[in-house]
């Protein structure tokens, strides 16, 4: 498989990528997406390659999506979590990863609570680094899988109107998505509770709505964000019921969007909080397709970083 | 390998199975049992298949038995535990598993503290589900491996007398074993402390003895159950010494059973509580054979659910 | 590949090994070391073999080094940790491992807080056992990888002067290294704070220095040990700054050693405590090479124990 359009050692964020690089990932993902439909869902592409998964924050979805992608590519996957690691012995993250690098892995997949940790490591390591989420900064494979999912149902992103709704300020998903969508020619409107909107929303180059109804007008795609119910008290947001009444996506509200608008959510969803069950499970919802797309996109990223002759 | 006698998508419990289906699993297990004796203990049967292991209760034995079975079949095994999963973020189990299903696994192996959770998931998922223990309800692969182990030493189960002794009420092992043994033509007597006997023991279709000596009379097979010493205070059972004196299996007691009676225990054993060390390590004991059988039976189940052309 | 010079079932400690056996491991490791430099870092040598990793103490470095070695040899790796295991249900370690053995693994890699646990298990199990650290007793693969690393830069160990500095008393690394270095003809001097020196240091057959400056005189190799900062209060050692002033290896001190002396550290390092950052990252430092050597040495050990026809 040709790897035209991709030269980078790492995938750190959407911020760094050119439009052609985004297109390269999406085109590669399309060719891997089909693998999941085969009886034998495995390709020998990364046989003999080692991928280290370093997750310093809890994660079911992203971690398992990467692990499945790795195994489906025939790579060897090695998992680390914070508990039981040398980090608890006071070693610096850079020393830990340098040590891991000395074992000659081919790719390091890292999630960390602090922004730009993957960038700092990538600058110091020869190994390819994939950012699987760095604080509220970026989550590039999520934005890529969202774009890939939309493109299974739309010809192009160019010209689409995308509404992103909910806890904008604390979301790395938003940041990566806004960057990607704008680079690909879509327009974006964000909306959510006042206390969850960033101070300088306009600086993102997006339109800002303070009511969800206003944000939905004319939207071709609606991306709902998860309410971090576990942080609720700290964030002084209303109760789940109040949140749903004011900002939740139900069927009536969804009708404000364009005919046939697509609904996405990065998961895990809170039914009856940010999204009604019948919308989450309805015809417009691509939530489970996003999960399948995630494996294909991550296979593509691993291939572009570690596959074939270099 | 032919899969005659098996049509099901899932293995949820012994309750659902016909005698011919039980025989199909046992016959398939026999052909995989031999693999463990080879220098290269691996067959390519499930190459390219993915098995997700979801254990919501601690387990060394069952989890590792499944994982070894999966790897010996060349499947890709992905492990989840409760800690660090989205479940801690309040997502429903059904949503979590739907998401996992969207990654196109071939089999989901699940252990959960609540009865019938595997059944509920199986009804809603296309993926094959294996019940690895649901509360005090069923543990079908345990009953199948017990039967397989007995059949390494006896021509048939038909006509055998099996005594199951100990904490009957809280045991999923008992339920699955009673169901299987009766379907296969064995007769079962249960016995244990009064506080550990179910209210309606006769409804199980078994004989009930309130002394271990009485239960052992005429037994061809003796299945001892683990005393959950960690729950002892809650269950108001006597001390370990008292328990052993009243209900423990020692050599003298074992002589009440038929000549050459077989001794089984699902493990982990409490030496000197429900079983004497010399019995656990003695000639009659099949405890370690049960462990080997477990791998073979789980290979068979995985094969019947995910192997070959469908 | 020939396995001349190796007949043992287990690798328990350096104490048991003959010089020719140490040489056999090192020669085998040399042939595997090259694998890490290939684009496809995998050999089929242990395909179909199962290795169980039982770590009863936290470990990033050693555990992941073994796991990478196992996967690079195409073995199936199964991981256990204490949490969630039957051990928490009161089962004895011997019963647990007997059960694991009944699943027919080929090798058991074990780390345990108590000395000689691997030896006791090895005596009772047919499965090969590798000691990955038993209390303050032995850590044979660490000593072997240290020797292997030195031999990448020196013709032989014979005649070298090795200074081992720091927390001598609590270190399994020291014990295994002293045993190995002496068997191979090197001379060893140990030094460290008075409270960290063993009562009977001379019994080890090494020279003893109570100042680091004295210990460094004439050294060809300097092995620094980790200060267990997490145990600091218990061990009544001075503050990190004081420790560094008195016992830390900085550039000025290193000049007391022989021209071109090599610096090793088992990691994780405490920068500015037992070693200055510029020394740890400097030209003399082999710290990251030790990590690479670790994978090669563990591949060699696994090969000698489980590889080829038996």
C-alpha cells in the first residue's frame, strides 16, 4: 500500500497536520475498514512490530480500540498502566519512556492528563508517538474517526455545517475536531452551558451559540459531548434533569437541524443527560459506527507510522 | 472438524442445553485435550478471531484458563477488568458491551456478580457470549470441565452417583453441575451445613443429606465445594476447625464412598477446612486434572462458537 | 542453535551457576541481541510455547522486558498480578502455581518479596522457573544483563575491577552481580553509607570501602544502586541533597575511576540523588544499553529453558 501524503514520525495533534495528511489517514483507514467485515479480521502488515500502550488515565474505549487495531495488524501489543509502574517510584516520565524506547518498540501510544506530554516525548524519542489524548488539549484519532464516520455518509466535509454541543471547555475532542473540520472546509458552531464555554471561543474560528436550539439551526452534523457527571459538583452545572431540559438532544430539538442530520457522540454516553435514549439509538445516530471507525483509523495511523519499508 | 450437534450462538448455562449439545462440547474437548501434551501447544483454528474477556469479579483460575485456551487456539485475547473501565464513568453495561461489539469481536467471555447478565447481553448482541460465571446462577464451563474430567476415568456419567458437599446455596458450580449431571443420567445428592443449604433443595431434583457421612454413602464421585472463608462471619458458619470436623473430607470419611470414588474440587482449595491435604493430594483427587480439562473444554467452546465457516 | 553448556530446568540464581553456564547465556544472548536491530524484530523460536509472568511486586522495567522478550520469541505471554488473584482468597502460593502448571505452561517467570520462593516452587514444579527477583536475595537476569552490557565494551570480565555503590544491604542486584563477577574473574569493591552496608560484607568475598572516593580508585566499571527514596525515613538515611553530596556519582568523582570507566545503574534512576544527570546521560553511561541487553538476555534464558527439542 502506498503511503503517499505522509512523512511524519508521530501523530501528535490535528494542529500540525496539512489537509493532505488528514486525507492520507482517511484514505488509508478506508482500506482497513473492510478488514473488520472479513471472517479472518487480521492482516500481517505489522507482524514483528511492537506497540507500547501507555495509559496514564483510565480508558476502556480508546485503549481497547488501539489494542484491537494493533492485534488486527499482527503487531505485538504491550500494555502499561500507571499502577505498578516505575512512575510510582518517582522516575520521570522522560526516563521511563527512554527506558521503554531502549527495548526497541516501534510505536508508543500515550494518554496523559497533561497537555503536550506526547509532544515533549516525541521530540526526545526516536520511536513514533501517537497522542491518545493529552489533557484538554488534543485527541487526534478521535477527530479523525469522527471525520471518517461522517464521510461514510457524506461525499465530503467541505461545506458541511457541524454543531458541537456540551462541555466545550474541558474537551480535547472539541479542539481536535474544530481544527480538523476547519482544515477540511466545514464550518463549526459550538454551544453549551455558559460555565462550560471557553473564554475565547471565537479565537477557535468557530461560531458561538449560547442556546442549543440556535446552534442546531442549519446543522448537517451534530456532535454531542459527554457531561462529566463525576465532576458535576466541581463544575457547578445544574442537575442531570435540568441539564437535559436545557442542553440535552431530544427528538424535538434534533428537528431544528437540517433534514437527515447525523448525530455523533464520542462516548460513553449519559442517556437522559446530554442525549435522549431514542436519539442515541435512532436512525440518525452514528455512535456505534464511530467505534468501528475508530479501529480502522487507528490501524491506518499505525500503518502510516510503522508499516512498510522506511 | 465437524461441529455436529451445536447450533447456538452463545453458551449461557447448562439449563438451556440438550444432552446432545453437552455431548458435542465434551467430544470436541477430547480432541483439543491432546494439544496440551504436544511440544507446540497451539492450533491455528481461531487465527484472526478476537475474544474479549470481561471479568467484573476477581478471578485467576477461570480468567487465565480462558486466556490460555484463546491463545492456544491462535485467537487474539483482549482483557478488561472493572477498574479503569468506562463503567466507572456511569455507562450502562449494555452500552459498554454494545461499544465493544462495534469493534467486531468474535466472542465475549463475561463474568459478573449478577445472575443472568450474560443472558441479557446475549439477547441484545450479535457477538457470541460465554458465561464465565454469573452470581450464584450458572458457571457452565465449570460443569462441563467437571464432566469431562470424570469421563477421563469413567465410561459414562449415566448411572453414576455424585455427592456435592459444602456451601450449596451460594454456589453457581452446584447449579450448573446438578443440571448437567441429571441431563446426562447421573443421580446427585447434596449435603452441607444447614445454613448453607438452599430452602428448596428438593426442587433441584436431587437428594438431600444433612450429614456428610450420609451423603457419601454409595457415591462414585465426590465434589467438594470451597468454603468462602472471607465471608465466614457474615454466613455464621463455625470456625475452620469446627467446619473441618463436621463437614471436611478426610481419608476416613472418603472410605464411606464407593471403592475408587473420584474427588473433585473447583478450587481454590482450603486445606484443612473443606478438604484434608492428604485427600487433596491423594490418588483419588482429580483437582489438578480439572484445571487441564478446563483449558480443553474452553478451547472446545470457543471452537463451537467461533470456529470454522459459519 | 546449539545449547551447549546448559542443562538446567530453571534459572534461580547466579549462586547455582558454573562459569560455563554463565558463558552459555551470554553467548546465546549475543545471537539474539541482533534481532532488536531488524525491521522485523521477531523470531519463531518459541512459537506455541506459553510463558506465565507472575509478578507479586510492582515492576515496569523487568516485567515489560520479559514480556517483550517473550513476544519477540513468538511465545504466548500470560500476565498475573497479585490483585485479583486467588492468592487474595487465601490459597497458598504452591497451590496457585500447581494450578497454573496444570494449564501446561512452558515457563513461569516469578518475582516475589520473599527470598527463595522461586527455588521452593522450582523444586516442586515440572515447569521451568525463572527468578525475576526474590526479596533481597537474587535477580539473576539483572546480573547477566549487566555482564552482557559490559562485554559489549570490554573483551572479558576477567581482571576487571568493579565498584558497586549505594544501598548494598537491601539489593538483590548486588548479590547476583557479586556472585557473577567473581565467578567470571572480576574483582569487586562495594561502598555506601554505613547504614546501608551489610554486617558481614567481607563474607561476600569483596573489598569494602566506606567512602565512595576510595571505592572508585582504580575501578573499570562503576555500578550505582538506586536509593529507595520511598523507604528513606525508615532507613534513616540523610536527605537527597546530603546523600548526593556524600555518595552521589558526579563528574568530578567519576574521574577517580580508571580512564574510560563504564557507568551502570539498574534503574529507575534518581537524578541528583545517587547519580548526577550529566553522568547518567554522559558518554560513560550504559544505562539505556542495559535495558536493551535485558531483552536479549531474557530471550536467551527463555530459549535455553524452553527452546528447541527437549
